[in-house]
C-alpha cells in the first residue's frame, strides 16, 4: 500500500522568520547593555592605568632620588623628571575619556608627594584616583 504522506524534513519559511525575528528582538534589547558595559570597562581601564602610572612615577622618584611630576591635560598626562627635564612617559586617554586634575602632582625623592584628586570621566560616569601625601595611590 502506498501512503499519501510526504516525508519532508526541514523548516517552513514561517518558522525561520519567527526565529530570526526573536533573535533580532533579543539583539535589540541587549545592545544598550553591551555598549554601556564596554564604556564602563574603558573608563575603569583608564583609571587603573593612571593609578599604575602614578605608582610608577613614585617608584622612579625614590629609585633615582630625583623629583618627578605628572602633568595632567584634558586627554593625556605625562611623567616628567624635573631636574634635567625629560619626559619619561606620555599616555593618551582613550577617546571619550577625560581627566580633571590639578596642573601636576610632584613626587619627591624621599617618597612623599603632593596630595591630589584626579577625576577620570566619560559621558556617563566618573572614577576618582586619589594621590595621598604619603605617596599611596588608590582608585574606586
């Protein structure tokens, strides 16, 4: 006996369109969260790099027994040796990240510093890097 039933495997066009529509909806919902997380990660990375560079400037000052300064600009900062001036390091902040700080922070040969508060900001959030007079650096 012959059967009239067709054994076809696969998906119909309607089923494929429904799956693509669901994926598109999920993607549209998740994009703002992903871009926000990427923006926050970039801000956190910039503040951690700045804290690390401040620690580096302090270690240079104590190791070489010379005064170093970190000069801050809106989109960058530089580590500079003050006696026999030479720029040791210049770092550009990532696009969209700015910093507000005093003109500079000094690191003295004996390990102490001038206290400073540096604010690293993007369009939505900000992070603070604290430089204490004792030479320690912290960030949130």
